[in-house]
């Protein structure tokens, strides 16, 4: 009998290297819908898909349902919390009934999310969020041991009609003590709002000063108000490693000499008697930040009338600090100034002060690596009688004003343009 033919063995299916699978899924990082489809297609895809889905969480607007789903997911599988690296909460609001015609803001309280599970969170962004109480911000951050970046933008203390989520969502504002520690931030941004930011500044200085010493970048932007002033001691405390600073520099109101109400919810700030104005006080604290490489000063000249165009106190104070010996910023590479042009006048600059600033910054013994001055200018001009300007002519006049503005400010800082090793930039800002 002829030998039986051996049964052909099935050829093994080719396998895709796990690295290739990861590369494919990584390329879909911004396509949440496709990632979810991949997760249901194969269990092998699930771990990598989860990394992308939970890495960067953004909850904006009417996202209460998503917030509830996230709470449920983290409760049912606590391991997912370790995947969350960045979290952004913006303008959270809800319509609580069909009869309401407008949204009500959701209150940010420490139990809104299981923050205590987010032990690997690196960045927290809070924009236009309502606080139940100002110190809740400290309580939330105190639960995030590896937080490196905290952004507080236009926060407000809870309004009367703000929405407090129901108890079953486990987000009621329970009485809690202040945390024993605060994360060692690398970047801190605080902007505008009607919350008591001075309370946060005082708490950081009083209870968590060591946490400030790791800061590398800080932004304190409060527009034309003096609300940045309570943060001046924070700058001083964080000076050791600070590389980048952005600060609003508002002129002192001539009607409130020495005293300024920083905001409706902030403490009354009294200027220490040894400082003649706000600019000297703020820059004196900044002078302790000797590692600074980049400084952005947003000068907001106080507006009194169209006949009071000069506002030179800011630049005078800046020149005085730069002239100190030893120089306060030996590592400075880039200085950026924001200012205003009113009716064709360089409000905060005079030829004498411009030359004085150039002498300081172009001194290679004092500032050996300084290489760039950027000036951003907001144009303000009066239209005394718009009816006298035809519409087409108005556009031409505006364009001519803008062209002349850039030329005028470049001329104001011409000494920097003549220095070959320094770059002068002048831009318009909206």
C-alpha cells in the first residue's frame, strides 16, 4: 500500500509586531472615535488605546454627563487614574430643567472628581470655573502630588445661581482642612477672575513656601488692575530657579495714593511706605529672581484723560532695577514690553528713558547674553467726529496710523537696532 500522504500543516498566521501596533495607535492619538473602535476590535489594542483616551482629558461647557462617566470609570477601575496626565475643566455648566433658558455654572469643589486618585496628573487647567470657596483650589492641588503645571484663568467665587451637583454624585462641599503639602510646581499661571487670589498667594507663602522654590515659569496677568500686587512676595520666594516671568504692571491710580482695592473679593492692598509706587515695589521683588532668562512686562498705563499721555513711572522703575550692581538678571536673554500708543504718542517712553534702558541692557559686563528686545503695542486713538470720516477714508487712516505706529516705536528704541548683537522686534497687538 502506498504510504499515506502527510496532512499539510497549517501555516502560522503572520503576527504584527507589538511595536507596529503601538505606532499605528499612536498615529490615531487625536482621533478618539477611531481609537474607541480599535478598542472594541481587539483586546490587544485596549491597553494602548486607554493610554491615549485617558492621557489628556478636556471637559468643556455642558459636559456634566461626561464628568459623571469619568467618575464612574475611575471608581470602577482605579488603575485608569494613573493614565491621566493632563486635565482641563472649562466653563462647566448645566441646564437643570427643560424650563430653563440659560445654563448655570457647575461649582468646582474638591469632590467634583476623585482628584486623590490622579496621582500622576502633571497639568491642571481651570478656566472660567466657579469656586465654592477660594481655598478649595489649595485643597484640590494638595491631592495631586506630581502636579507640575497649574493654570487658573478667570476663576470666580460661586454665584447665587451656580449649580451645585446632587449628593449622589459625591460632589458636595464637605468641610475639609488644608492639605499638609502642596505640589512642587514648575509652572504656575494666574489670570483675572473675581476670586480671592490674594488668599491663595498668602496661603502659599505661609504654609507651602518650599513648594514655590521649584517654580521655573510663572505668569501673573490681571490686565489694567493692581491685582498682581499680592503675588509680588511669591515672585521673591520663587526666585531661585525661576526662568520665565510674565507680569501685569498697572499704573497706580492717582485717586488712590498708596492704597488700592485689588478686586471685589481681594484684600485691601497697602503699598509699603518705602516704595514710591507699584512699579518699584513689583520690580524690587522681581530683582530676587536672579536666574531669569525671559521677562515679559505688560504695562497698562493709567487712563485719566486724552491730555495726560505720559506715563513714565514704569520704565523709570525698570531702568533703576536694571542699573543695580550687581545686576539682578545676569542670565537675561529676552525682554518683552507691552505698552500703549495713544493718539500717536509713545505713552511710556521718552528719548531719555529709551537711551537709559539701552545703556543698561547693552552693557555686556552686566548682561552678557542679552540678545532680544520685543515691544508689543496696543494702538488707541480718538475719533472725535466719526461722521466727518467717510467709511473708505476711515480704513485708510487706520492703516496709515498702524504703519506709523510701528515706525514710531522702532525709532523710540533705535539704540537697540543699532546694536548688531541685539534683535529689536516691534509688533501690534489686538
